[in-house]
């Protein structure tokens, strides 16, 4: 006999799965995948490379939605069979299996619901992630490098690719700023909540007296829009281009010629730079893409009346600025997000890439706002 509490939990679970299937238009998306699959089987599919790549990208995005929903639907069917077994044979082992299955399906459902909340087209694509050291001297440069490593580790844990676009080393240690291109499904959707000022408190390894120091760094995440963004830019009059020699590790070409490009949008002060490509032309093209993406995101934020705290008019990166997250290593040990109030006592694990609780909490917080 299934008790009333478990029965109510099962009914709620099945209802939420059915609602999710309907809200995501699961049947239409499944039909579209079948349609693309049939097109891919055509002998002339690759005759138009650009169109073929767009269809493959569309199919990948659709599969990232329908596969987990399909697993939930299959799990719901299996749950129905298990319920029949439990009602026919009231053994403790079967009842425990039923309880565990319900719990597992709830966990999967919440993960799929979270991804389904990222409905904007740009959420599904790649992201540019920029980190800039703020107040705190050498400690802030070191903190910026710690954040870069944190995001790189998070990418590794989620099978996302991270490509270094531009970097400026710190004078003594760390980095002054870096731009990464994060490639993978829903990279922007998951990382967009990282935008803001981050604060580190610790006993400084750069202070001979071993005193506690506070350092700040700003993170800015913008979507990689490719050629899809409709942003009107007067490239001749509104954009200043600076050419300089690339710094850091590189091949025999990258450090010996002035191939790095920095673009400044004069009306807004937004800057985009690239130095990792081998030619000035390639760096310019990528910097232009980043500039368009940043200006697009500024426009989105302006419409949401959030520009002042996030983009071109971003708040001060230091004391008095708006901080979204605190990483405290000494004397206490914790990481706390000011928006969601999530607090965890594992700062070293978080800085080693264990960001999922904070990312999930932000997404749920943003949905509830």
C-alpha cells in the first residue's frame, strides 16, 4: 500500500512532467529533429555548407531539450510499472526502490526545468567571459587569475571548451584582465548570472606581515551572437581601433608583429580586444564580433533597466561598488552570494570549479523575481 504522502508526491511529479512536455512543445520539436535528420540523409546535404552547419546547430539545440524530456517521459512510464509491482507485492525492497525512483525523477525534472527557463535565443549559445582586476593591487590581479582558473575548471567539469581571446598579465603576479570564449550548449544561459563584482578576503601572500587583505575583480558575461545580432554601428566614426603587439605565450608570429586589435566604441566606452589569432585581420573580425555582442547586451540590459550595474556604466570594482559574491578564506571560510543568500563553507572547492549550486540558485532566483 502506497501511503498518501508518497502518492501525492507521485501525482505532483507526473503532473509537472506533463506540464513541462506541453510548455516545451515537445511533439513539435521532436518532429523538427526528425525533419532535419531526413534532410541530413539527402546526398546533396553538404552542397551548401553554411546552411548545413545551421541545421546541425539547430538539431543540437533541439536535442539538448528533447532528450532530457524524453528521459523524464520514459522514467514516468517506468514509474507506472513500478507502482503496479508495489501494489501487487508490498515488499520493503520494492517500496524503497519506488521512493528512490521518485526522488531521482524529481532531481532530473528540476534540472530540466532549470534549463527550460533559459528561453532567450542567446541563452542556448556560446559566451564571452571577461574578468578585470579591481581594487586591491597585486591581490586583485591574483584574484582575477583565481577566478579565471575557477571558470576554466567549471568548463572542464561540464565538457565546455574555453578559448583565450585576450589577456593582460599583472605587474607582479596574476592578470589585469582576460577575455575567454566559452563554447558549448547553453554556455551563456548558465554563466550570465556571474556578471558583477566579486570580492576576496584572505591573508595576503604578498604581504610580508601576513595581514588580511580585500581584493576585487569584475566579471562580465556577454552572448556570442555570431552574425545574428542586429546592431547598427558606425564603424568609421564611432569606433577607434588600436593596433598593438600581442603579449603572453604564442608562436613565432603572434609576439613579433603588431597583430593584436583593440576596438573602443566611443559613444559608450565599450572595449573589445583580441590577440590570440595569427593575423591582424582575424583578430579584428573577432574583436568586432565581441563588440557587437557587448553592445547588444547593453541594449537588452537598458530595456530591462539594469545597465548601470552591469555593462558600460558598471559600478566601481572595489569598496563602495555593488558586489554579488564574497569569497572569504580567512579567518572564516565561506562563499556567499548576495542576491540569492546562498552561503557555502567550501571556498576552495568553489574556486576549483564547484560553481553549480551558485549558478542554479541564481537561475531559480531570477525566475522568481
